[in-house]
């Protein structure tokens, strides 16, 4: 299986358990791994035969418009569902990093979902 990786895409979403956390968008990093077979794309050198990672990034950047989540787990689950539906990888892994505990580099959740 082949994998397209998007590492640490910076987004600003409203996420948090408390109202003060959700009061304004906060910086998150989103990483995505999309499993697929790229042999047709490599033999044809045609973007239509693979997943357009720029389109995935654009979709993820707009994903939080007008939405808020209490949990980064929910955000990751919903992002994975959108990627599976719209871009059709065989499997997707989504990791969301949040910077809320000063004594840590970040906290994160990573989920993997098959199509």
C-alpha cells in the first residue's frame, strides 16, 4: 500500500471543553496519512489518478468554518469522515495536535479509519 502524507498543516479552529477555550480559534496542527494504490498515477503521471493533496489541505483549512468542537477526538473523527467521503483513500489516519498544556510540546489524538 502507498501513502500520501500531509504533515502538520496549521489551522485555526474553535475547539475546547470550556467556553473560554472556544471563545476564539486556536492554533492546531493536523496531519493526515491517506493509504491508496498510486501505481496508475505513477504510470500515467496524471493527477486525476491519485489524491490531490493541495485540495485536501484546502478542504481541511476550511473545515472549521462556523464550527466548534469540545474534543479534538471529535474533530479528528469528522475530518477523517470527510476525507474518506470526498477523496476516497482506502484508509485515512488523522492526527490533531493542540497546544494547551504549557509543560508539554503538545497534546494530540490520532485516529485511523478504513473506507
